[in-house]
C-alpha cells in the first residue's frame, strides 16, 4: 500500500476544472501566493457536495463576474457560520464554463487556529490585510469581501437579512487598484443556521467572536436550498485618497445595491420554498453606475423573511 495522496480525494469534475483554472501553478503545483493545486482539489471536492447536493445552490447573474482580470465581490453575510463564503467560491468554480478562483479575506481570529489557518492559506483564503488585497487585485485575481465582518455572521435570526454597517476599507482598495465591484446577495443561510443565542463562554474557549446556538443546539447548518444573486459591476472614480465622506458615500451606494439584491433574492426564495419558482429573473436590480439612487436610508428589507 503506497503513501496517501491528496489527489485521491479529488472528484473527476473538480480535476477537470482545475486544469482549466487560470492560475500560474509551477511544477510543484504551487502559485506565487502559496495556493496549492492539490489542496484546491480536496477543497472544491468538499464544496461540491454542499453546493450541488446539500444546499442545492442556484446561482443567478454569474455572467456579471468578469471572466478574467481583477474584481472585488462584495456581499452580505448570511447565517451563523461562513457557509456563504464557501458557496460563493463554489459558484465561481462550478457555475461557469471557465472556472475562477476567488480569495477571501479571513478574519484575524482564524489565524489562531493552526490547522484551519494552514489550510486556508493553501486554498487561497488569506488574512484580511490591505497589502494582500492590493497585490491580489493587481495580479488580476478575484477578491471576496464581506464588509459586515463578523458582525454579519453574528446576527441573530430575528435580525435576518438586515445589513449591519459596512466597513469602508474595501472601497479605498477598489479605487486604488481600479477594480470593479460586483455586488452579490447570498440567500438561505439565515434559515439553514438560525442563530437564536450566542454562547460567549464557548466562544472564548475557541477564540472566536461568538458561538452560534440554533434552536436544535448543534451549530451545523440544515440542508436547505440557497441562492446567490450577482449584480452588475459597479465602477467608481477616484484614487483611494478621497475624504472619508466621499468614501462613505460610495460605500452606501454599494450597500444599497446589495440590499436590493437581498430584497429580490428573498422574494425568489419564497417562491422556491412554495414551489412556485420557475426561472431566473430576466433583469437585475443593480445599477452599474455609481450615480445609482441611494437606498441606504432603509434600515434593511421591509419584509425579508423567506
């Protein structure tokens, strides 16, 4: 019996898509950012099961994500665990003919978990440092951003689909690099893991900002259908050195578009739950112009419950 090989855990579809993935792997299967082709194979094979079978994800507007070149994907957190991030990565890899890989900006506390931290780096999920983000975008990579941060995944079920304040750092980086912003909404995570309580003692033990407790106690998501809605790319003028009020105005415009995507996504999610869902919407609620009407005065979706 020979030594264990990671390739044995890689599905055939993932193996084929990895060959079409436009990352500059060297002869050892590593790219300049430390991403391992072998680790990606295992990672996407695991995500494949959740994406296709467990959450049965439906993806809309994937054509709004550029086939090549740098771009920033900005969306809402949904659910007590970062299932949303994994499913967004899976959609970029499985839902299009030419697969793409996105790098997520990982919360700092995850760096204290030795095994998780090492795996994150091998599959291209890096600490959320500005220098990492700038280098990735300048290298033509996709960057996945959740401006709500841990406050977004930490929302209780009673506050589902109501966006909390967006951080502004992503906007300065987008302006500095000239990267377009592709807004998205992830729908279904709030129902898959409905957090009703935070166990603060357990959170301290594991070094996390919170420990989600659902009604069934075990913090593992239920096998419920989820959807991802990508809006049209948004472009903003500037260099990243603008005054805070300019940056905050841009951020509010992005947040407004994400809120619109959430609203439409929740409506379609209700149709899917009721069995009346028929087809993908023909139009998109997002306006690619940075002069789009500002809906940020809303505190969140008025009727977000799917």
